[in-house]
């Protein structure tokens, strides 16, 4: 009996600390930076899923590459794997003498960035998808990059509702959290705006960040939603979304991608994608930094400045009729003018 | 109402069977190893490894069958290593298992970056072909489309036969129950422990291959704890193939139920719903099925 418990306990331990083995040594040399030239290098720590997720992280990386090309900066990235490596990765970059600006990609970095920013007051930090807590003050050297995902999701909701033949559409979220709820709320209200009779089936992969990298589960949720009559499913689940695309291929139904243009994942099955211009946001921040215009505080990207939008180009022209695009653009105008308000729970 | 109709449907049955496949293969894998007296908690790692090698080899060679065979081979090589550590060197089996899990998690991610310069997933490839034999048979045609799922059903009988009806099974069990008695009758206990680990390596390879084939790609961490659930199912099934099958069925049915419940839009907080399969595990473990008794010499190096 003892052995069984030891085995199970170890299994659980091992499961939760899976990738801790990669923790890197931290040196605290950053506090003595008194170099003459201002540090120009940019550091970036990836979110769960890491590089090559064809979504969020790749977009951030694209922004950095663009900055390297156009602004001539140097950068360094760390792919922390899971869990507690995030903070040490941020600290490692911040403590390097030549690094002046450090990015954390993903809302999961919010608390880590707050802590590290206080430790390194002379360095600049930026967090993509920073989750803003009104009761806490954002440190002066932190730029909180926020997107109005609900607006972009509203628009793809309109497209989904108008294209649905079964009057049922689906939504798959990665981790149950405030950020992903924004996607869901915007999407649901977009669907209701376009067609009050259209029903939204929604499901979440998990309540932990693991939900962003479990395509097997996402595929099963997608298959269930398709079986229940949904014919278009929108996902906001990072790497798990690959499971949705597999299900769409299998059932010959449609999917809507997220963060980046995901048409390449399943050509012909991806109706459109809700794109967040993470690359632009990263690039702009780097630009401000190199021009000494970095101010910190909250930077919001919405429909107005094309920070969020949907994909409509040569590849998916045949999937969405022009009439629908007109209606979607109308909704976009109303949103920008404030005629439609999206309620966030 | 919606929920009820979605649960009583063929789609639901098919989903339960799909979810059950990796659980049952993983649990049977662990069972063979433990029947031979070696606790193998690295089933998770072995599944991860074979999913990875299957995907990589299939992509590089363009042939899924080569991928299948070589992925099994890779797992067997790792099984030899596992056996060498636990049987020949008599290192603590749980420590070795944890070590293998961590090593494989790191190795796959490292190679993923090295080969595909992506730390999250491989490109897409066509997985194993579907079985078309039963396609036109009503009812069965809907879910008997997968070779490996069908193999799962056969595996129940194969496991029972091997473990309880053959000389090999008797000797394997003696290695797990009372190795000293077995040895006094001239059985080479260490050999049998190796055999158990080999079967474990093979079955967990099939489980991992199924995962990657079903997704048509490998992504980092895609096993997502299924290997550990399999271990729990093995314990709940009291190390008996048929019972293990029902334990796996229980888990997968609850997981499928959780999905249906979420989709039905019920007001129950989804945190509670998602907790269900694990809650059931604990409920079962605290005594709903009576005392679970592992093989007597399970985990004891010999």
C-alpha cells in the first residue's frame, strides 16, 4: 500500500514539476550596471507553447525580427518551458548588462513582471496581454500592452453567425481565465448581434495553463461540438487549437483561427482568423525604446488602430460572401463609434 | 435535455472509445511491468517518447509504417535501459521512473527545436490509415475505424490469456509475487522482469503512436498526464486486465461527459465539471472498490 501511495504521489509531483529540470542558474550581476552607454539589447521570454506555436509567440518573435531588421537592435529570447521558470528567465535577461528592455509574452507574466520590475528599476519591461488589476499600481518602468480581443472576437462572431447553416456555432477556450473570457464574451455578443437565433456552444480545455497545449482534448471538444450541430468553431486556445483544425478536416466543417492568420494549418477549413497584431505592438514598443520615448503605463490596441482585426484575403475570399463582409464592416464601424458596447462579465 | 440526447448517442460512444484507447494501452503496459515486479511510472514518458519518434520518423521518411516500427524500436531500446537500471543495477524503481520521465520530456523538446526549430510542434503529417472493413456495418461502422482501438479490445483477451493461461504468464507473475520461490524452481527471475518491461515498452509505444497519429502531428506535452491516469486506472483495476479495462472506460466516460456537460451550457461552474474524473479517482481509491493489493514483490528489486 505504501508503495502505491509513493508511486502515485511521485507521479503527481513529477507531473506538476515536469519541466523544472531546465531551470537555469541566475546571476545577480544586474544590480551593478553602471555602464556608460545605455543598454540597447532587447530580451523576450515566451509564453507556454513557445516558439513555433504558429500563433501568439510566433507573432511576438516576428515583431522582434522586424525590429532587428528595421531598427538594427539585437535581441535574445528564452523559451522557458512550463511553470516556475518564467520568473527566473525574466531575471536572467534583466540582469544582463547589455539588455535594456525585457518582454514577457502572455498574461501569465503579469505578476512576475511586477516583481522583477521592482528589482531592476533601471531596466524597462513590457508585458503583452498584461492583466490589469485596478487595485494594483503598475510599476513605472512597465508597459502593459493590452488588446481589445473582445472587439476582434465580436467581428468573427458576426462572420460565424452569418455563415452558419445550422444556426449553431462553437467556441473553444484554452485555460478558463479572464483573458479567454474576453474572447468568449465578444464572440457570443457578435453572434447574437448578427443573428439572435444563433446558438453558441462553448467549452474549455482546462482550468490550468496546460489547457493551451492539449490538442487531444481540444479535438474531442471540437468533435463533440460538430456532432451537436455546430458548423463553425472559433478557438482561443493556443497550441490546443491544432486539435480543432484536425477535427475540422475530419468532419469537413469550418474553424476560425486566433492571434495570427492560421489558414495554413488547414487550408480550406479555416474560414478566417481573429488577428491580434502582437508583432506590431512588440515592434512599436521596441521603437519607442530605441528612440527614448518609452513611457510605461497601459497601451491599448483595438479596432481603431487595427490592433485587432479579422483576416479577409485572396485565400478565404471564396468562403465568405461579400455581403457578409459588408455587414461585418458595418458592425466594425458601430463598434469603433461606440454604438455597440461589449459587456464583459 | 440537450445533454441527455448528446450522451445517449453513437458519437458519445465513439468519443469514449477514443479517449479510452491511450488510457487502456498505457494501463496494460504498466500492468505487465508490475506483474513482473517492476513499478514503471515512466509510462507517461514512454508514451511521450514514442509519439515523438513516430511523428519525426514518419515525417522524415514519409512512411508511417516505418515510423511505427522504428518508434516501437526506440521504446524497446529505452526499455532495455530502464531494465538495466531497475533490474540489473537494482536502483529504486520510482526514482528511475521519475528520471526517465524528466529525461524524455527534456529530450523530446530539445530534439524538436534541433530538428524543426520549433519548441512546440512538428509539421503536420498523415497519420495511420483508417480501417474501412466495418465502414458499412451499421452501428459498429461508426467507431470501429481505428486499428489501435480494435487492438485495445483484443488486448483484454490477449492479456488475460498471457497472464493467466500460459507458462510465460505464470512465471512472469511469480517474478512479481514471490521471486525467491520462483528462482528455487529454476525460473530466471531477472529475465522475466526484463520481459515485463519490454511488453510495457511496446504497449506504451502503441499508446503514444496512437496519440500522435490521431493528431497528425506531435506537439510538446501532448500526452498531458494520460500516462499517470493510466497508472491510476491500473490500480483501480487491481492489476486485472478486465477490471483495468472498465476502470479506463470509467475515466474516459467521465471525461466525455465533462465535455458534453460544458457544451450543453449548464450553469455548473466548469471548474467543478473538469474536476469530475479526478474526483472519481479519489473516491474510488479511498475504498469504493475494496482493498487494492499489488503484486507482493512489486517494487522490490531482486
